[in-house]
């Protein structure tokens, strides 16, 4: 029976979409699975490891399996399947990882099929976060593929009894030119010798292709499944449909912190086909249609009573964070050197001291696709299709919430409609699994836009206090920087200051907060780069010259000088029209470097700011995929416009007041300025991730440009144009 199942469902493991969205693995070991798959050799792990027994989700980019077998499947038709625990949420990892495997295996990219983010098939490569796919998982895939290429070549040499130095590997084949013999990867696919060889650990000293010899990496490979995306054939998590599927909805509190005191389930239970679930504080319904599920939850809401909790309003946010600074428990601390480096004396000796504070609002990730999950139980095991940046983390969340062993949970993440750091958790997966267990059938649960805006976590708000001291020559001699609440990412100043202190103090955040694109670097770079302009003004110096005078880091200097040159900074600073200003900013985070120059126009009568041009230079080491990198930088710039000018979560009495795209304004097409991107390729340096750092220079450059034209310094994100309005 198992043989028939495999023959019908996955004859060559080619149908990746079907495999990841529809296939249920039988209760057999991986070794048995390898034996049953007669059409090729699937190698995923060594030993009799049950499906999904990979352990809890690991940290960024850390794989739990180090064998060649964890990565590769060779098909007799020449297809090569590569497996990774990373996810594709629009950042281009599917293309990049395909390129990595193709480069080292010496095959065309279309020979590679990538299975991503399936805890039943792929190794645990950690959470897709921290820009770690490029510097961590790409090298892991390259090393495994290079090791596989070497092992296959060695097997061919043994068969032919020739020296490895006498053979060539290209286009998925090993050739011995002297004897004109050739054997393909496909010819070796069902070999027991390959199975034994691939069970080896990837050697730590395996050689990968040097940059100067790249044929696939370094080129602009489009996203491999782009046709399915354009035609609608691809099924996102919210598109998954299972046989006999119900739809679920969950009863939500009326405000943050409210606790359920009583609820009458009778009206909802009386509805035809409705399954009502109450497990402690969780209350939800599953029904044959989404409309019926919504009606049932509405009936529950009418029959529920809640105990509200006290909650500050967004208008009180920054005083609240200040009052609770250091009370969040264990996350505060001093950065920037031991106590003897305290800048106190330097401030006393300084000729001029500038002190300011900056405010950064809560904002939403606003992915195009809100949280969604489909859960299906079979024989006490649950498979969840969902959108997440952490497949193994979600697997652990589901197992813990439902009190079942982790090896009874399989999580599959189809390419998902956006994450931006906002999908490390996925409450919808747990909710769908609860409802599906009670209903005895698959359940689809899709969060509404209002639910996503209310109950998903936010980019942390921040209150940032900075002091800087200048000597008589206008040189920065003292620096004291405190971030309250948002975090320590990019908190250290890249500028040379003899005495400095940087610290992050936790607070008691009023909203659920978590990772966001570039983490707290958006807040820290906004405050620091705005303040550097204020110091430049106090010193009577040009903002560019002031930065360069305090900047030794050559990579950061390079992007700053490039952006200024291409923008024409020296020709334009101080020479624009009265209603037009220019500004610049730079920064570094996660091993990459960025600088931006912007031009803004302001309407003082209307209190409106219009970004007219952005010129950005970016460097992240050796470029793996130029077109995708360009898209990443452009996307960061547009997303950065929202956080800079319009995005802000408003709340009062525990209720989000702008939980819709109508009320919460992300950038529209009409808001997009002229964008000019200059990528600095550094083939002499390792590749760093590029999905986050390009965003951090946008907001401070805009704030500096607003000051340039208006003389008004706005020290908040978003930069509120109303402060410029002339009545």
C-alpha cells in the first residue's frame, strides 16, 4: 500500500508545490522512505529518524544536520532537489539558494528544485531573520553541494580507475577526456555507493568556487517560480484548500489586557454545522463556511463578559516608556566600554554641549497577506500549512500549546505574502490546530486585516536621549546615547569619539512588540543621524564634511562618498529653492553599509512633505544576484518612506484606532519618488544579507532635508508635516 501511495503521489519528487501543500507523509522512517522511493535517491538524513524529529527551532541560520544527505536528492531524470529550512517571503531567497546549489553542482539553475520550509523534509536552518540566509545558509548549501560534486566525481574515478585530477565536472556530468567516458548524476542516482557517500558529514574544509570563477552566482537569476506567481497557480498559505475543510474564527478580547470572565456557548452551538471550542481562555468556532463561522463568533461575543485592564493611550506613549525605563527585566545595560570610559568629564571639558531626545512610534509590519493557517489531523498527528518565518519555531509553538510531542507536528510554509520580521510567531497556526482537532476535519483560519493590525506584534516604539560635546575646533569629544525600549541593534556609533557611552534600557511596553525589518536599527540610526546633523549645525560644519571628519570605517566612508557624489551634494547643498531641501544619512548594520541623500519639497500652507528624490549607495560584500539585490534596496527605500512620514499605530483604552489600510497609511504609488540606487560590489569580501540595512538611512535623511529647507527640526518618526504648517 505504501508503494502505491508513493508511486501515485511523488513519482520523482518533481511536484514541489503538490508535495509541500498536499502530501501527507505516512508513518514510516526516513530510511524506509528512501527505500520505497524507487525512481530516484532521496537523501534527507541518516538513521531511522521519525518524520519531524528535528528538535526545537534553532537560532538564526544554524542547521541541525551536517550531512550531505540533509540537502540533496538526485532523480534518475537528472532533477536535483535541494532542501532548506529557510522560507521565501518575497526577499528572493528561493533564487539565491537555487543559484548557490547550481553553482557548486555545475548545473544550470533550472535543474535545481528547491523544497523550502517543510519540517518533515528539510533541515532546520533556523529562523529566516537577521539577514542570515545570505551569510549562513547560502554557504551551507554551497558546501553541501560542493561536497556532493566531489563525492560523485570520486565515485566515477573509482569506477574508471582514474585519478580525480583527470576528470571534469560540468552540466551535471563527470567526464574523463582522455578516454572520452562520461557519467551523469542521473546515472548515479540509485547507486548504493552514493547513499553511503552522501551519509558523510560535509567536510569543514570543502572548497567552494571562488568568486572570480562564478558562473551562476553573481548573475541576475529571476525568481524560479515567477510564472506560478504571475498566473495565480501558486498557492499562498491563505489559498490552501483541503478536502472537507471547515473555516475557523476566534473570539477576540475587546481591548488589550482584557480577560474573559464569562461566556455562554449555547447560541453558537445551536447553529447548524458549527463546532465550538473553549479551552481555558481560547474560544473559537469552526463551520462549513467562513460566513457561518463569523456569525457563530458574533453570537459568542454578544454572550461574553470581559474584565478590562488599564492601558495608556498613544498620546501618552513616550512619557509612559520613560517612566518605566529599566523595568522590563534583564534587557537593559550599558554598551560602549567599561565605566572608566564614562564621558562625564569630557562633557565638562567640552566648549559646547547639545542634548536632544527623539521619539519613534509603534508601526505595523503590514504584510500583504495577513496570518493564515490550515491544520489537518491524521492518526494523532497534525500538519499545518501556514505563513511563517520560523517553521520549526511554529512547530514548537503548536506542540506546546496542544500538549503533544513535537514529532507529531509537521509545519509546511509555502512562499508567503510578506513578513518583514513580523511572522516569527504565528498564532493562527495554533488556533487552526485547536479547531481542527475539535472538528475532526481540516480547518482554515485566516486573520482579517483588523486582526493582523491589532493582535500581531509591532515594531517597538522608542524614546532616545542623546548628548554630544564639541571642543573649540568643532570636533566631537563626548557622546552619551540612551535607547529606551526599542533595542540595541545598531546602537553603537560608527563615528570616532574619544569618550562615549551607548546603552539600551528596557521598558514595560504597552503593545506586543517584536522583530521588524532591521530591528531597532531604524530607530537608532534615525536618532543618531538626525543628531549628527544637529551637531554639524552647532559646529558650523557641512553635514557631509562633519561626518567624514569623524569617520574612519572605510566601507561606510565609501558608500557615503558615493551617494554624495552621485547625488551632487556639494553642488546642491545650500543652493536649492526655498521650498526644497536636501539631506543625507548613513549607517551600518548586519555587516552591510548604506548611505542616502534625499531631496524633499515641502508645502508650509498644507503642512505636507513630498520626497522627490532618493539616491542611495549600498554595499554588502560580494553581490550574489544583482537584480534581486536592487529590488531589495528599492523595497527598503519605499518601506522606509512609510515609517518616516506616515505610519504610526494609534491606540486608546487598549483599542487600536487605525486598524485598516484606509486609516493606517503605507506608501502608495503616488508617494514613490525618483529612486537611484548604486550598488558597490566587493568580490573580495564575504556576502552579507541585504534585506534590512538599506532601510535605516531613509528616515534620517528625510528629517535632515526637512530641516535644510524649513529650519524646523522634527525629532519624531513619523516626521509629522503638521509641525511645518503655517496658519
